[in-house]
């Protein structure tokens, strides 16, 4: 079994992390709805670089998975902290370069539709998670999720995400996420809103005779 190290990204790591996400999301139906057309991988890399530099890096955490003895990034999980804006408009030039004006409008509409399903109470939002195609099957996604969820359990924080595929929903369900509702009105996809309250605190069992 591959030994994985999960660490928070430094700012210098973000372009490489964005490239991993771009490859992972190249055929994602939700991304296809806002970014059709040519030069898809290049434009996705530009888009994810802007997204990682925004809400996740500034308010939450961009978690990276690597093998114990290598620098190559195998997987990325971008978490936005409570109260973060998913489309920070100071990144507008980068979003425009990636999406073009029509794509930017589609992204704003999509963001608004997704936001309607998010909890009103404070929560951590899994904005993106992706694994390098070469690392699939190594447990990278699960390791990334467990690392951050363990921290959220300690701080008694709620986690929220949208899942686009049944396989992903099964993984999230095993980690304590509950399906809330399907999100309709997105061309080519019907993601599901999922919420995870913090796991019950584990209390130590007193030793007998003490």
C-alpha cells in the first residue's frame, strides 16, 4: 500500500495543484456545462489556479497528497472556510481568461444555483477534490478526505459538498455525509447536496479498578 503524506499547500504549490485538478475534472459534467469548447485542459488549469488562490487558500485549506518519498502531487482537496465567497470577484481577470464572458456568466449562474442549497449555519465547503489519473486506485481521495474530516471533528465543524456521481456519493456516505437533495437545473448533470455533521466525540473507557 502506498504511504501518503497529507499537507497543506504553500502558495508556490498552487499552479501544480491546479494542473492536477484540471486533469481530474477534464470530463466532469458540471465543468463541461460552464467550460465547453477547445483548449479545455489549459483553460481548466487557469480556472483552478484562480479558484485555489481565492476562497480556499485564503479562508480554508488546500490539502495535498504526496507519496512519502516524492514531491509529485497525487491529489488535491480544496476546502473553503465558513463564510467564504465561492466566486471572489477580485479574481475576475483570471476567471475571464479561463472562461470568456459567456462562460463567466454561466459560472455565476451555476454558483448562485449551488449556493441556494448550502447550509445557512457555519460550515466548511469542499469546493474541489481531484486525484491525478496515474494515482487512481491508491486511496488518495479517501486519505485527503479523512485527514480534513478528522480535524473538523476535533473542532466540531460541519462539512458540506456537492457530488456529481454515484461512485463519489458512496465514498462520501462511508465517511459520514448524508444526502440532502438533488440540485436540478444544471445542463448535463444533477449533483447531490451532502452534509456531514461532526462525528460523535470518542470518550475514553476508564480502566477497571482505577
